[in-house]
């Protein structure tokens, strides 16, 4: 049992290490970031086991390992109280959601899913709404999502970017909706990737201007076969082959996100305004990508979150927070919430910010 404890502690220290090392340099070790919640829980379990056995010296080994990385625990679990707007500040409600094409390809339920998502958006009435994997069709008899949303939501200003070659006037991409006027629009190109984007919009909030980014970083692109491998009992040979396939996809995505993160960081550094960065990063808080963003931005969850906030809606995987609202200093988080509507493979994240 003590050898297993040492193995768990070494795995935890490896998690701490990959947080600071580029995935291209860390090799397949970088994948351990996705297992951090599980490894953390195992170490806490070992500490409890040795405490129960009254083996206090052995208990201190995993306990100290957890304590050394206490700051990382705060990226996953928080206890906060809501703040209030102070004099000279203006409150804005920001929402980000990977809407998974509004369930477009679930032919039996797509209209019901889309309408249920519309109900959520109508209920929240965000001032700024960022969506990834957004789908819109020009066909009047199809999913006219963008035009419908501008009709009943208060966010009538928008900035969008779609794939370079839309099919039959069907558009897939990212979009920013805003209650406030948009005075400038733009995007950050990702080299060699036509399916992931980062767009930005400068919105006029009172007398101030805030730059809002909406990023959808490199997807892992797990297929149906990959999810079935995780969910079902499979034969050993198939399990081995499928596991290596998933690991290759994860590593490829991690390396591609390196360049995307650096491009966004460079753009933010040149922004004349304070920024709000929303999006689906496809990376957990214990990743190199998150560490880079945290160098210059504040995380709304660590400022105003409560409990766990896994945003990836899939029970076959460890609880993963991969959707974020980050912001510059000078902007405060008043409240952070994650809804648990089972309508997409991501949960929506809602924050109230003070500008």
C-alpha cells in the first residue's frame, strides 16, 4: 500500500510539472493533465487511509504532496460569496456556451433541443453572449438560429465567423452577441486550421470600451468509436489499439493549441482596451494553455465560483472544466455560475462582471 502511495504522489508531482512545460516538449506526459482530478482524489484517499491506520508519517507523504499544490486545487474547487457593484462600476452579464450545433444531427430531437436552448438563452438574457460550434442556415425552412436570436434577445449586435466553404448556405463557427454597440470587429487566424477560430469585438459599455474575445481552440475530435471505447467493456486488443488512438488525438490537439494560445496572447498584449476572453479551450485548468492565459488574465471561476465546475458534459470522463470566462485586471467577477442543462456536450457558463 505504501508503494502505491508513493506512485500516486509521483503522479501528482508529474501533474505539477506538466503545468509549466510545453506539450511539444513534455511528450505524452502532458496528457496527465486530464487525469489531475482523479490523481488528486487518489492522494487524498491514501492520506485518509493512513490516517485511519494511525500511520501518521506515511499519511504525511500524500498530505504534503496535496498541500504543495494547494493553488492548483483552487482552480478546480472554490468557495466564494457573490460581490456587489461599487460606485463607478457597471455590471455586465457574460455567458459562454459551446452549443454543439444546437443538436443539429440528432434528427429526432434537434428542433426540441434547439428550442430548449433558446429557452435557456431567453431566461439568462446575457449582455454579452459567446457561442462556439454555432450553426446558422440562410434557408428560411431550416435552423435560422442567428436571425431568431437577434429577434427575441436583447443582444442585437453580433460578430460571427464561419468555415471558409459553407455547405448549402449552412454556416458553422463562432459568434459574439452583444447588447452594447460593437465599434470594431476582427479575428485571429489559426494557421492550418479552418475549423477553430478566435474572434474579437470591441463593445462600448457606457463610457468605456471592452474587447471581447471568443475562442474555440483546437478540438480533440473524438469520434463515436472513441466514446464507445471509454463507455463499454471492450476486448484487450481493441482497448489497447483504441487507447493509443485517443492518446495520439489528445497529444496532437495539445501541440496545435500551443500556437493558438500564443497567437491569442500576442493579440491581447496589443489590445488598447481591457479584455474579456471567453471560449471552449478544450484544456483543463491543470494544463500549459491555462497556465499561459493565467499569466495575464484572471479566471472568473477562481474569483467567484463555488464547488466544482466541470463544463464538459460527458459522464465517461473525469470532471473537466474546459470552458472559461477570463478577464483583465480592472474587471471584477461578481458571480460565477455553471448551468447543468443536458442540451449539449458542454454546460453553459454565466458570469456577472463589474467594469
